[in-house]
């Protein structure tokens, strides 16, 4: 039988394997805090380490906090216009993206092409130095 568990506000059905590790030391490597704060969620990797030498047996958990990738934009916008956006890729190249085209009553291809050309000229004047 599957249990209904709510994760981040959304109900999802998952089979969770619950286990409790007794008498384990946890070594933490955190980016911001010196010690873990109660009730705060951390994004990272938890690893179970076992060191076994001749007469020395040590078992512990290691937690390494990773950077939250949601905070940094992958391809930031350099220009946002009515007809197109210009973004910068990680390697420094520029990418031109057209915005959704609404073809409604009274749509004119001449005014659309003129508007795109003007926005390209304005955007590239501001981004590319002469």
C-alpha cells in the first residue's frame, strides 16, 4: 500500500524506505553557516563513509552542501524588446530569441519586419562596441 506524502506543497505518492542510523557521527561541509541550523533545509550530498584499517574501524556520514543553482541565471538577458530578446551564453556568445508572435486582425508583415530590424539595431548598438 502506498502512503500519501506531501512534499513542498504537492501531494505525491512514493514508497519511502525509512531507516534510522544509530550512533553515527555526521561531518558537515557547509557554504554559509558554521553549524546546521534547526529547521533549515540544506541542499547537498550525504555519503556514508567506512574506514577500516587493521584494528581501527570508523563509520560516519559526510554531508557536503552544494550551491543552489536556482539562484544564478544561466543565460542572462541583455536586451528585452517587443519582438525579440538577446541573451548571453556561458561562453560569451550572443543568442537572439524571438518572442511569441501574435498574428491578429490588422497584422502587417511590413511593420513586424521594421520593428524587428529596429530592435536589432538598438540592441546591438548598446551591446556591441564599435
